[in-house]
């Protein structure tokens, strides 16, 4: 696989990873919302339970969002490093790496 193909492939992977992470965060938020609505509909202490569920779900969604962001940042750094390595390899192959 050529360096350009590898860079493209890694960029594509990063984009897919970001899309999955956003999908995961959205799913978590939707689950949190559904849990809060279900809690409100329950009999007895519905307000207290809804408030508690919303806080817990919100915290979980935020934690998942932060984990996804960290994962995406790490993946981005890996792609950047691989692309830089590919550029250096091409320079070396073409004899352009000499100062």
C-alpha cells in the first residue's frame, strides 16, 4: 500500500471512528432522556427519581463524551504521526532528507 493510500486509509478510519463516537454519545444521551422520562411516569416519588436518574444519566453521558474525545485525540495523534513518518519515508526515498 502506498503512503498516500495509507494516509487516506488512516484519515478515513479516523473519520469513521469520530462518527461512531458521536453516535455513541448521542445514543447515551437518548438513553438518559428515555430513563428520565420513564422515571417521571413511575408512581410515588416520581420527581425525586427523575431528578436522580437525570443527574446520573447526564454524568454518564458526559463521562462517555470525554472518553470518546480522548480516544479521538489519541487516534488523531497516531494518524498524524503515521502521516509524518510516511512523508519522511518519501523524502528519504527521493533523497530529499539531506540537509
